[in-house]
C-alpha cells in the first residue's frame, strides 16, 4: 500500500485554474480497499484519517480481517488529473454503518460514486448500495480483486447485488494505478451518459 508520509515523492501536475473539476465519492464496505485505491490514484500526497483498530471495535468492526489493522474514521482525499483539463477530487468514505452520516456529508456535491466491493463479503455491500441509491447518486461497482477472493461471473454478481442493467460493473485491483484508473473511467463514462438527461 502506498505510504502517505513525508517521504512521499508524488509530483502532481500544477493546476492552472481553468480546469474542469469533479468530486467523486469512493464508497464501499469496511475493508473493501477504498483507502488503497485513493492512495494508489492520488497525484498529491493523499490525506488519510486511518486509525489503528483497538479492542473497542470488537463486535462492531471486522477486527478479524487478515492484515487489517487500521480503519478510516473520517475520510480519504486525493487528487487526480484524468486529462489536461479534467481534475478529479476523490473522497473516500468510511464503510462502517456508524459512519454513514459521514458518507452522507461527503456525498454533497459529488457527481457520482465508485462503490468498491470484496466478493468474500458481498452482503456487506448491500447497506452501502441502499444508502447510495437513497442519495440518488449515480454509481458504478468496482469488484476489488483480492488475491484469495472467489471469482464470480458478472451475471452472478449482478444477480446477487440486484443491479440494474445500466449500472456499470468492473473488476479492478486497487493496488494498481492503471486498473484503478480504468475503474474511474468507467464511472466517468456513466456520468457523461447521464449528463444530457440531468440537464433537462
């Protein structure tokens, strides 16, 4: 996972001030890979509010997830220039139900959401989807390809998540910049396809 400390050597393209900007929400259940995706994509040193999980989270958080020792308690923030004139501001929201009010706040002004999921815990995605749909936020699903996660067909995933045919579904590796960028592009294409309808 990329490190967001002082030794980070990211070099972001300077902003000219005339770029188009878009705020995107990175959502998903606990441990789906949101922080990793934001850190992978951000061209600036990302802001992260991860804290070490303690015994206080037992019974509330999945403290038994392999290798999972931290959790986001407010948000992750990153910036990505998708092209010379389009800058994306990425806001990663915590996935636990107790932080849903934070997710709602972060959704204000967002054009859409990329919802990450882990096929080992698909049922954990349902409350997130319900919340995103309740906010009337366009979204795309990105299945984060964990090394030991079961692989399902798109048809099966759409069935179990009860996705509309028009909802984009893509597989990505949140650790890989190209793969994560491709997932964002799928979301952006979805948003562009809805733009004429939204402007009526």
